[in-house]
C-alpha cells in the first residue's frame, strides 16, 4: 500500500509536470503564433512600403524621362535653329561676296572709263592748246598784215 501510494505520488508528480509542460508548450505556441502574426504584419507593412517606394521610383523615373525628353527636344530645337541661322549667315556671306565681286568689277570698269576720260580730256586740252596757238599765230599774222597795210597806206599817202 505504501508502495502504491508512492507510485501514485510519482505518477501524480509526472502528470503535474506533464500538465505544466503542456501549459508551457501551449504558451510557447501562442507566443510563436503571435510572433508569426507580428512578422506577417511587419512583412505586409514592409511590402506596402516597398510597393510605395517602387511606385515613387516609377513616378520619378517617368518624370525624369519626361524631363530628359523635353530637354532633348529643346536641344534639338536649338540645334535646328542654330543650323538654320548658320545657313542663313552662309547665304548672307555668299551674297556679300558676290556683291563685293560685282562692286570690284564695277570699280575696275569705272576706273577704266575714268582713265579713258582723262586721256580724252588731255587730248582735248592739247588740241585746244594747239588751236589757241594757231589762233595766236593767225592773230599775229593779221596784226602784221594790218601793220603792213597801214605802212603801205601811209607810204602811198605820202607819195601822193
């Protein structure tokens, strides 16, 4: 009987230990379940944040791409305008060069005309000088003749 009581006491003690262990296991399982739920919530929050970051990155990349395209178009427009201006400037320079060549030809032509006119004027001046000299000679001859006629008239009047 004492042995049975002792065995019964040992069995009760083991049952109490088992129940205590079961309580601890149940508590650990509940803690583990709470931690898993907390981790799932944290992962869910992390996934939401990551999705938010991904969306923000996508929007920033989209905006950056838009700005890059706008800059590219702006630079292309500037480049086109510069090319157009360069062509216009080249055309203007070519026109000026042609006008300068024309002006040089006209100047050379006018200089030739001027040289010819100066030669013609010099020839006319020489001709006028020669004519004036002949007129002077004729006037001298006439004055001589008049003088001789007067002398002859005087001689004839004194001879009468």
